[in-house]
C-alpha cells in the first residue's frame, strides 16, 4: 500500500514537472551549445599558439619590414593572447553558426532553415574573399602610405604591436563586411521585393560611397590605389543586382502566367438589342369633391323672413345618409 501511495504521489507531481520541462530543456540546450562554442574556440586558440611564430609572421608581412615595439613587460604576452583568441574566433565561425542554427531550429520552418543555412554558407565564403582582398591588396597599400608618407630624417614611425594588431583586425573586419553587400540586398529582397531597374538608378550613389570608403580605408592620393579598393565594392553591388534578378525572375514568370490566364479572351455572345421600357403613366390624384350647399324652400311653411334654409349634401356619405336636409324652425314654432 505504501508503494502505491508513493507511485500516486509521484504521478501527481508529473504535470508540474512537465510544465517546467520546456524552459529547463531550453536552458540546458543553450548551456550545451555554449560549451561547444567555448571548446571550439579553446581548441583553435591552442592550435594557433602551437604555430604562433608563423601566425605572427603572416600578420607582420603586409607591413613590409616595419619594426614594432611593446611598452610594458606583459605587452608580448598580451599580444600573443589576442592573436590566439582572434584566431580561435575566426576559425570557430562555422561551429558557432551551426550551434546557433541548431538552437533556433524549433522556431524555424524547413524553408527558413534552408534559407538561413544557404545564407550562412554564402556569408562565410564572401567573408573569406573579403579578408583575402584586404590582406593581399588593401592592407599593404594602406600601410605603405601610412608608414612612409609622413617620415623624414628626424621623424620615423614607432608603432606598438598592440595598435598594429588592432588596426589589422579592424581592416580585415571592414573588408569582410564590405563583401556582404550582395547578401544584404538578397535579405532585403526576401522581406520586400526589389526592382533591379531602381537599383541601377541608385548606382551613382553607390559609386560615390565606394570612393569615400576607399579614401577612409586607403588614405592615399593615388587614384589607382583608390580604384583597387572601390572597385570590389561596386562589383559586389552589381553581383547583388544580378542575384536579385535571378531570384525574382521565376516569380515574375509565374505572375505573368497567372495574369495571362485571367486576361484570356473568352468568346462572348453578340449583344442583344434592349427593348425600350414602357412609359409608366404618371399618377395624378383625383380632385377631392367639394361640399355643396344648396338653398331649398319647403311647401309647408312660407318663406321665412330670416336667412334661407340650407341643405347639407355630403357626396362621400352612405346612401342612406347621402341627402341631409337641415331646415331651421319656422318663425311660428320659434314664437311658441
């Protein structure tokens, strides 16, 4: 009996546990995904520390032999720690994106999941292309201008390794974001369809913005260097317009087919002549009969000296009461 009571009490507690179960499961799932991301960053950071010399040489290569310093005893360790953390984050990007999508998968439909996955893959590819462009083309030109434009016999650049690393990371991040313009246009087109003709109309402003960004990223008066930075931005805009045109083309054909089915010419019968409507007689109310008063004279009594006798005739009265004679009393009766 005791065991049965315990089982019943346990069963009665199940509904409350099930009510709390979804939030607990989501919290546990989030914690598990964060553990995976932290482990990936730690593993890739440790791998970067194992080959730190090669990574540092690759970061310093665009400076063309420029010497760097650090101004504190722990400056070198701080630089290596930053390099390992940044490298771990960059190399763990696919794992981070995958865990985020898996955590949000119950909230997304199958089509949304496919779209987000394809956009994530394209985002990673364009980001790598932007980082490669910044590392091999944009960054060397910018550093050469900044390190050799303002130097004299008495003025020479003395740059710390921390500031150089911050500049390189910011430049790489800007190049990666610069190459995300096609995905930005595609995402906006998914929310609200865009017209490629209007996007071509706004291209002149895009060219202006591209040269302004080129001046900020590569501050040199050399026009060729400016075009090397502004050209990829303009090409990314053109690529975005092409992608929008290819995405909207099947929808446009489908709408044209639907419109063609709606506006198909259907054989119609010849219109039949419409007979003129008959003239409706105008209603004219009959004139209301007037009350007639006729003076009469009786044979029994002579004509009185007073006013004449009147007879009241009502034409609308019943036949029995059609003629009503009103004879005033004679003068003899009045005397009596």
